[in-house]
């Protein structure tokens, strides 16, 4: 018989507030084209279901191949800053030709802002750098110039915040500029120089914007452009430019070489290492005032095991890519742990959809804009999250989180059972209201490989007792929302 595990919840143990834009998503300016956004229930309806409160545009590495417009900068006219048959967007997609001609109507900047306003999401712009550093190969690959990259960014700020009055606050400089996965890796010195120049020029247009610098999830990482003898990326950047930086960006993908869902069953992963490494980098190399001031954003994250991708050929220990219940359970835990981190302001899942993805693990929306399991996890979190996270002791019962509203006394408890058998849990409500009622919803399916899990109603309770006994189904997440009663 399964031993009953206690989960002690004390609403008085408030950890920190949950930011309005805490959970968000990367969009794909090209794959989220106009026709795709009209399909099924509609793109906006899917975003509203997920409740995301921040959106990153134009996406991840796509940003390094993208210009929002062209002179005279009077309206959005999307164009590629990297063209040729070997350009990534050309190779990954049939939606654009080698000469940069779009075969569909991509999501332009005005349309993106309109979507942000419709779903009440904070916009975050990723300004590309990589196209200025590619090695041009006639007839195969053609990049841009550094001058054009800088002009594109400065005019983007001017159009967004001075011409249109959009008030876009967050401007991230480059995407993963430090490594071989970018269209062109930068040296630490080149990136620092560009960031300083861009920060000065962009803030000359609008001093209220925030400038973000990207860096690796490992504190001591050296850019692939610098090779082994180069400086540590974070050290060089922060020692030379911390005063110009308002937030730093990391991309946690912590499931490398997991092999299968069995890894998760046998371990208790700590998913916030990338944020902790960024905190340590700030403490080590930024000035004390800047180390305290600069915030941290994770503008990409997901449960991909990159060892199972073509990018890491030769690895035999990757967890197969599938948008299934097992990956969804891990994503739930990953998001919860990051929500508990006091230095993290924003966490954005990657992404709405990729290009003709077979696994669909890269996608939160299907082709009819319905939620896939990873999208359901976002919905599960945002629909029940209260204004503060609560500190919980280490839980033998499995991943557990709680959030609380001191004003309304609403309390939400999130309990995951990652095991393949039912588990018994006893909730203990310390220092909560004398009388309460509660209702639960359960997200589950037929095992970790189920690609069609469902969220269904659970139990309802009304009590004066501080105890609640629960049976958690196998491979499930149970969300219990408590309300105070007179």
C-alpha cells in the first residue's frame, strides 16, 4: 500500500509576488502567418486560452535574420536580413524563397502589437545581430551590414514608441549571440561593443526602454567565436557594460541526455540552475549596484532533450521528442520552479509553432490553433495562479507549488504525481481560514506517452478542517483552488 505523504501549506510563508508578465511565449513571425492565424478557433483565441502575459517577437534565432522594416521606416515592411539558399529560414521553411520573397503574409510588427493588446500581453522585442557577422558566400548566403543592423534597431524604437506610441519596454539585443547555434556567433568583445552602441542609440530615442543582454546558461562559458583562449562571455560583458544593461537573458533547456521519461521518475531535477548561474555572474563581475539592479529573464525554455535532435548527431541518449503527457509534466515542474525564483521576472516558452514540426514538441498550438499538451500546461498555470508564490518545504509527495492572494484569501495548490501509480497525499493547511470550500481539476491521460491528455473536473469540498486527503492519479497534475467562507 502506498504511504500517505503530507504536503504542508502555510499561506503566511509568502515568498514573492508573481509578476503580471511572469509567464509568456515566443511567437513565430513567419509560421504564425495571416492564414495560419485564421485557422480553426483562431490564433488569438488560442493565446487567450493559455493566458500568456508576455510575447517575444519575432521569435528566437529568427530574430537574427529579420528586419522589421526598410527605409523610410514609415510602416512595417518585414524583410530578411539573411538571404540565399543556405539561410536558415529558407532551409527550414517553404514560406520564404532564397531571395527573401515571402510566400505568405508574415506577422508584421503592427499586427504583433495589436495581438499583444488583444490578449493583454507585454511585448518583448528581440533585435537581431547575427546577420552582420555571417561569412557571405556568393550565390549561397548573403548577410547584412552592421550599419544596417544598428539603423534597423534604432528606427524600430523610434517607430514603436515615438511614432506609434506603443510604449514597448523590453528590447533584447541579439539571440544566443555567443554560440555556434546562432546564424553567426559573436566574440564577447564584438557583442559588448554592439550592445553599448545600441543601448546608447536606442535610449537616445526613448530613455525609458530597458536593454537586455543575452548569455549562456553556464557562468564560465566562452563564446564559440572566441574559442578556448577567449574571455569568459559574462565576465567580459559585465565588466565592460553592466551600467548599460537593464536585464540579462538566459535560455534554460535543462533536459539534455535524459534518454526517456524514466530519468524524471528517478531524479528530482533542479531546473533553475541557469538563473542561479546568471545571479552568480552578476555578483562576480557587475558592479555591486548593477548586480542588485539588473533583473533576469528566461526568454526561451522548454523540455526538449537536444541530444535527441539532429543538431547533436552522435548522441545516443536523447529523450524522443513528442508533445505528450510526460513532457507536459516536466514542463509544469520547470515553470513552477522558475516562478518560485525571486530574481526571475519573465519566463517565455518556446514557441507558438515551428515549421512543419513532426514531433510537435516545439509547438504549443496545432494547425487549428487548439492547445497541445504544452499549451495546456500554460493554461493550467495561468488560469489558477494567485498574486504570490508560497514557500514550501521539500515535498516527498512530488512536485508541489502553491500561490496565494492575501486580499481575497484565495489559495491554489498544484500537485504533480509523476509516478506511474496512484499516490495518496494529505494536505495540511497551516494558518489558513477557519472555514473553506475547494474544487479541483485534474490533468491526466494514459501514461507518459499519451499525446492527448485532458483536463477534467475533480472533487469539491467544504470544510472547517485543516486537512484534506487526496488520491493523485498516475502521471497527473491536480490543481485545488480554495476559497474562504464566512
